[in-house]
């Protein structure tokens, strides 16, 4: 009796698990193609013994798919003056670099600020006029056409982001318009509206390229949500078609910090992935689920960790990527960094396309000549020159020294570094084009000052001025 009772308890727990998973799938509102895969996996799971390894593998797979940010974006801050202020505030010098970054962001900002144009096609005057009124009130730029022939003329003359068309019209019906409009303007999205909705007409419309199919009377709330979704999708696709920036220069010249500043200015999340020494292709593309301990690649892993689909993603040290018998990791980067391909990036673990087109990829390299030519061809290289002595002096005075004083508990004592002392550190103790060693030497001085201050009975005896002699003594 105890055995049968235990069996019933196990079955009940099994059913509860499946119910929780089903509810999580419903709540996630996954894209249609992903939803089909997940539900098929769930059906297979229902027939699997919970004690087997396959059961836990399937559970983990479904959980991973549900947890990915299929629809989650962060809205960009489009205040261009703010972007300029942040770059100026966080980086001294690098005038050419900042100008090029600002040009790049200006193009992206204009793409996002571009008005969303809609063409409404309906032979019923009241329906057409009502839709025009509602959409204009929502801030869209709206044109109208009374039939398919007039609509085609407008499509030839203007560029529309979205066409809302009735299905049943004289001379040229909605399906014919859909077919012809897709030839003229393949990037225009089309929503088919009809009072004669059937499964056959819906399937035909979808096959011919309609984004959505709606029945009359129109649910305005659903229509508005659909248009917002299309607008967001088109905007991210537009921005994805720009070049991929590659910051090239010696270590310590501000490549990573410029990337962070871009993310801060746009109010996006920032991810940094070091590719130095990476040789195995599966580290980027993941492992197939048939392998024990299979995991997704690092690209998808970081996207999931950020919980948004459009972070600023810095691929650091791209010139130090390796190649061996486990595959060519650089070939995966060709796909990731190509706007024509990354909209359907397939991680081997997911085995489903994931859209990376909303991600702002930025690469960094010390020497771009090491990159394979096909990969270099996808990048727009921005060279970070080494800092001049005058620039290093200013950066040390206004950025590095205050930061090191704070970090070493010397903010209240405020020891003053003379200009000659800073120049001495630059000339005699640092040789590189960047700033890392300069900051390291300043940190060394601050540590020794902190120790001196604690050794003195009277803390006021701690040197309050760091001149050339103090630098020579402490370093």
C-alpha cells in the first residue's frame, strides 16, 4: 500500500510540474515559431519518464527558451545633446574618435526619429476616414487610397512603413495589392483587414507576405498594439543596417570606456565579452543538446543574462581570437556581425533562430591587421591614437588623481600633485601610449601617502604637496 501511495504522490508532482511549465509558456507569449517548438517539446516531455536524464534535459531546454528576451527591448534615449555631454565629460581628448562616434549615433537617432508612414486602403469611406483619424491622432503620418489601383500608385511614389488594406475591393482586391506592393516595396509591412474572414484567405494572405490578418469590426486596441510592434521591429532593423564599429588602438587608450559611455548615453545595458584566446567555435555558438552538459554559446548566454534583446555588446580583443581543430570561431563572428545574417542567428543549443539585429555590437582590437579580411570587411575601424604628454597631464589632473585619492581614502587630506610632478611620472615612469601604467604609478604614490599618513602621530605632517622630489622618493 505504501508503494502505491508513493507512486500516486510522484504522479501528482509530475502533473504539477507540467502544469507549471504550460502556464509559464502561455505567460511568455513566445514568437509563433518558438511557441510551436516549445509545445512540441512539452508533448514529448509528457511521455517521458521523469527519472530519466532526457526528462531533465528537456525541462532545462524549455526553461531556457522561455527565459530568453524574445520581445524585451530598452528604449533608447534620443537626446543627442546628452550623448555629446557624456562623451565630453568622461573622455578628454580623442576628438576624432568622439566626432566619429557622434556621427554614428546621429544617424541612428535620425533613423529612430523618422516618422512612421501608413497607407490606409479601403473602398468604404467611413471605415477609411475613421482609421485615418485614429492613426493620425496616435501620431502617425497617414495617407489614404480608395482602391488597390490608387494604392499601387501611391506605393510607387512614396515609401510606406505599413499598408493597412481591405481584402474585398473592386478592380484590385487586397491579395492582388499585397502581391504587387511586395514587388515594389518589399520592406513595407502589410496588415490585411476584412469582414469576410476565412481560414483560406488568412493562409493566402500570410503566404503572400502579410504581417497580420484582422477581421472587421476592427479591435482598435489590438490594432494599436500590432502597429507599435511593427514600428519597434522596423526601427531596430533599420538601425542594424549601419556599420559595426571597431575601436583599434594600443591598450589603455579608452576603447572600452568609450563603449560604456555609448551605452550610458543611450540608456542601454552594457555587455563586455573578451575573445582573447578563444578557439572553440562552440563557445560562441553553443553545443547541440545531444551532448552531455550541453550549454548555449556565450552570445546567447549574455543576452539572457541582460534580459534585453538590444544591449551594447562589446566584443573585446577580437584580434586575439584563435583557430584550431575545434572549429573557426572567427567564422561565427562573420555571421554575428553581418546585419544581413544576424537577424536569424542559430545557436546550436537553441536550434531556433534568434534575432540579434537589435544588438549594438562594438569590436575592439589592438592591431586590426591580424583580423581575417572577410571579418575586417564587416567593420568600420576607428583608430584610437596614443595620448600626447599634454593630454596625459590633463587627464591625470582632472580624472586619474581625483579617482585614486578617493579610492585610497585621501579625499579629505587632498594632497596636491604639481604639474612638474605629473610630467615627471609621465616621462620617467611610463612609456606606453595609453593610461594604464600612468594610473598604476599614481595609485602607487597614493598607497605610500596613505601609509605615511597613518605612521605619523600628527596626520597633518603627511606631505600635502606631491612635487618632483616626493615622486622620486616614493617611486
